[in-house]
C-alpha cells in the first residue's frame, strides 16, 4: 500500500491496524538490523518529498529527478508515480546512505520517517474531510519491534516531525484522486496537459519559471501576503500549483479569476 492514497480502510496484507494504544518500536545503532531497511528499497516519492530532498541537496528539481528517480505506475492508470533509485553498488543502498547513517535525515522522505508504520487516508461520510489510518509493518529482519520504548501515534508523529509531511501528502492525495478521473481524456498518456501536471507536481523549479513567464499570479485574486509567500517559498508554490491544476483542469473554484 502506498502512503496517503484515498482508499478503503481494509487492513493491507502483512499489516496490522494501529489505533490509540501504544506500540513498541525503537531504531538505533545498537540494534542488529541497523540500516538494513535502507537497502533495496522500493520507495515511492511524493511531491513534497522531492521538494525537501532537492532543497537539502542544493539541486534543481529537474536535476534531482534525472539523478535519483524513475517513473513507475501510480495508484491508478492516469498519472505516473516516481520512485527513488537505489545506488548502483553492492547491496543496492539508498543513494543518501553513508557509513555514519542517513545524510539527508532532516529531510528524509515520508516513508522513511513514518516507518515502521504506513499511513492511509480516506474521505469520511461523503464529506471533504480526510481521516488518517495507520498500519504496522512486520518485516522479519526488523528488530526495532523488540525494543522496550513505546509510542502512541501522536507521539510518533511529533517525534518524526510528520505534521508538515502529512499536511502536504493529504493535499497530494486530493490531487491524485482528481487525476484518477482521467482529466486529460482525448490527449492520451504524456499529452501536453499531463506533462504540465507532472511539472507542477514534481518539478517545482520549472513550474516557478513557468509561473513567472506566464504571470499566473496576476490572473487570480490572491492577497498580497499569499503572493509574497508563493514567490519566495517552494511549499507555498506547490500548494498554489495544486489549486491551479484543479482550477484549470477540473474547473473547480480553488482559485478565483480577476
């Protein structure tokens, strides 16, 4: 199960649901499996993951995509996903793994900081509200489950600094659910509108150039503070990009034209 998909709440195979009760887990250099989970990983990267990683590494988002990702099937047939490439050396480690541990730890992807949990969201009661569910993975190599430290979900989210990631991934889940309606009917896979959406979601630096070249901010009623934040901050630009895509592709009132 990929994190943050809008889907039913059936427990995925090999997982158990985590509710309000505490769970045991602690990963540290003293466990025998330390860094084992950082090898041969099949990891999906979400738009916010890419934004954080490319800024951490000081790379243009297009360069990050070329170096570190590959296209893979998404949660539905109408929009691709991106996966992290492992390093081409013995053991196929994560490209950001060093002898001393994770070199991008402060900006590590959602899947890394959520592990050993996985997170899914669903729409509740026919409303626009999303409800999160957590599931515990059970990989036989992981000895962190045998440690004495316990967490609740709230404590885990706080400890792993998940709030901002969850916020952005919930926004992405909404957009991806819209893409599942196939808004580019008639143009086929990788047509111009799908390529535009791909740029907005995954290549934030190219989208900034596109926004400035086409003077997008002047087309909509946005208060001065939001305009300033969009121009200066990649996270705010990504949120604007989502609103813009839903407006131009889905005719939704996420933005108001002047």
